[in-house]
C-alpha cells in the first residue's frame, strides 16, 4: 500500500471520529432539549449559534482528536481484536465526556451541558464510534481479501514459534499481510526450516541492508532474547532508524499462563505479566454484581437468618456463627463467617481426628463427622450454613463466584506451587468445584477446576456457575 493511500486511510478514520462526535453532540442536544418541550427549539438554536460556544466546540473537537490519538486509535490495529478496539473507544469517549464536564464545571458554565445531556452524549458517541469503526474494519477486511491494503511482513527467526506465527497470519487473510520471508543465521534447525520451502531472505547481520533495499512495512521478531541479545538490539535499532513497525512475540520468556503487556512508568517501559483472565471493566461489573446481589439477598434472607440463629441456640450450646481465619486474595487472611454446624470446641478436636480424614490432598473432611450437631447436619445438607458468607462478599473479602477459601491448616499443607495460583483471584461462595460434585471430587481435580476457572473467566462463566449452583445445592451431591 502506498504512503499516500495509507495517509488517506488514516485521515478518513480521524474525520469519521470527528463527524461521529459532532453527530452525537447534536443528537444528544436534540434528545435532551427537544424531548422536554418543542418550545426549547429557539433556546437550542441560540445556544448553538453563540460565538463563544462555537469556539468551545472547536476546542472540544481538537481535544477529542488528541484523546483518541493518545489511546492509540489511529495506529495500525490489524492485530487487535474488535473487543480491544471497542474498549479503547469506550475509554477515549469516557475521557472526552469528562473533559466536557470539567470545562463546564471549572471554566465556563455551558447551557447545553446537563447530566442527561452528558449521559446521552457519552452513550451516543461510544455506540456510534464503535459501530463506525466496526464498519470500517469490515470494509478493510473485504479489501484485503481482494488484494488491496496489504502490508509486507518480514519474520526474524526460523524456529517453531516463527513458523507457527506465519501459519496464523496466512490462515487469516483478513489481516492483509504478505509474508515476504524470514531472516536468520545458519543453525542446527535451519535445515528443517528449508524443508518448508519458505524463503530465507538474509542473515541477521545483513538485516539492516535488506531493510534499506526492500519494501518492508512490518517486522516480527521471534528470536530467543537470551541467546540473540546483540542481534535483537541491532534489529530493533535498524527498524527504529528506518521507521519500520516492529512486533515481538510475547512468548520469548518461558511462561505458559501469564500474558504480557507493555506499560510505562513515566518514561520507563515496563513489561507486565498477568496470570488469569480477570482484568479490565468486567472485573468492575463482577464486583458491582457482588455488592448488589449480596445486599439484596441479605435483606431477603434476614427472616431465615433469624430463625436459623434461634434454632442453633436452642439445639446446641455455643455461638450462632462460626468464624475462622481463611486465606483470601493474594494469600491475605480474612475472617470467614458461616452458621455454626459443629460443637463449640470442634477445632480443638480436629487434631485427634486427622487419622479419619476421608479426602485426598491437604484438605480435611469426614463424611459423618462426630463433631456435627443434629441441626448442623441439616444445615450442611441444604448448604444454608454457607449463607452468612454473603457478609464476606459485601465486605469485599469474597466474591459470589470464585475458588473456595481454605483454612490456614489446608493452605500450609500445599506441596505444589501451582496450587497457590488459586489465590490470585478473590475466593468465592461457589465455583466449578461446587457445581461439579464438591467433596466427591479428588483434590487434584478440584485444583485443576480452579485453574480452569481462573484462565477461562468471563462474566458469562460466572452467570452460568451461579445458575448451576441452585440445582447442585438442591441435589445435595457431595455435601459434607
């Protein structure tokens, strides 16, 4: 693709975003002002035609462009998913709307800017911009499949990771890449590479020369850093000097679960590795659901709590609640609360009952625990004893869905570090283990299910687990 064509494409994106912003502003004003009364039309026109407001509007357009540019919405997004681009649009539109609010609050009172207007403007600009970009993305993909808007790609490295990346690119023609070939030294695996029939364009030391003499839009580096640091530095410098976009495959460190992200502390770049799928706005939604549902359920279940409390006091001496220190998020201890189902000194008796443990791994369970009270046994079978954990959810120590919190005794008996990854998320009242059989599941399988939840987490998965918890509790399977 020519430089002029690429520049025209970039300008079209910028123009589309500004047009969408203007349209959103006008529609939001019309909805808010004209929706209340048709007599607002003269007022609306007066507000729009004031010279001062026109200047402010032009300043808003400039700020909108700066904000969208800062969120990387005008750089190449070929390797970004629709979801990632949409999230950046949401963030940029949110910041832009906050700028409007800040100007109205701190600098000059703008008649148009009211709470309903801001909400409408934010919603419309976010929705319209997202739809416009999805449309442009589909149009570009259509063009790329037909041989237009293509970019020349060179892959540095001939190892398995490099070949795997090339296959991924070739299997997605909508990305619009033409793989020109590979760059590498002679090494013991190069003969295997040659058998694929792919072109070896140059040696690593010749990369700068090749870059000068050929059309290259983007470079992907798939070399191991530890053994090719000097080559790595040379290639990055050559690409920087000649203005060529560089990608580095994130698995050049030997990690299997962590995902890497480049961040900046002022001017210092920092590579951040995050394990699990819990990040971004879905985590905020998860916490909001936790607070809303726990509050609602505590209010609804208050009469049941009162009845259970009275029955516990009538059937056995001791407190109503059992409070125990358990291991929470990032191994921070917290006070776990549930209805008491055992005799008052049950924890002191546990040491003498260890030989009767009936489950595998470091956890402790006895199917017919002699410390259980008669009413406590009923509470366990119905899982009513777990309901006070809604207090832990409301306080933020737990979530409605997450790996079950373990006592300190069980945590200290862990003998594999990968088990401890379960503490990288907030513990929960229910999880895959809870709906899959609970105590009938072996310990290792239980831990694997927790890892599956962490790695595959989504709001939809949480909702499915919550929906599956009710029938699991009613069946009583695995309860002890």
